[in-house]
């Protein structure tokens, strides 16, 4: 190795050592270091609970309103979530308006009037205003989650 190459390598190593040592020295003076350990006690638990829990609207059928508004043209729109527990058949229920339901999770059978319709994840079905319906969840270990868009005249 030539003398000029050795001297340039030596200069590069010296610059690297100086940069690292200066950086570490500045870090100490600025108070930068490890984070403090977490507190020994657990943080307090919230007393609020769920903001809008599901309410049982018929035997075995639980519902909560996700969104609702008046259209300004005499109609009212609601977006609701329905839940049916595993292995349950709901009682009959009549909604305030017509509904278009989307199956988010699970599968089951809708009985509305004389109509019987099977549904599964991703499928949609409608329930006319004023028609009583019930839902059967044949699964013993999976609930049914539905999202319903209800529309009715105010």
C-alpha cells in the first residue's frame, strides 16, 4: 500500500473516531439517554364502558345504531348493526322502515312472512317495511353480524 493511501485511510479513521466521540459527548450533555422504566402500578381503567352497546330488540336479536340522519326531504335514514348469537333463533321483529341488509360475518336463514332465505358472508337481502322477520343462526360457534340500512318516512 502506498504512503498516500495509508495516510488518507488514517485521516478517514481519525475523522470517524472524532465524529463518533463528539456525537456521544453531545448526547450526554443534552440529556439524551435511555427511557425511564414503566411505572410499577397499572394505569386506571376507564369507567365509561362501550359508547353505544347493543340492545336486545327481540328475543336473541341485538342491535345498535351506527348512524342516523334526516334527509331533509321527509325521509329518515339509519345504519344499524344486528347480532345473532351462535345457535340461536330470534323472535319476530318489525323494523320502523324498509331495510337492505349486508352479511358481515356468519351465515343463517331469514324468515320474513312466507319467504325463507339463506344468507352467508357477503350476501345481501331486503326486508320490506312492515314485514315481521326472524333470523336463525345454525352455527354453534359463530355469531351473525349484519349491517342494515333502514329508510322510512318521518
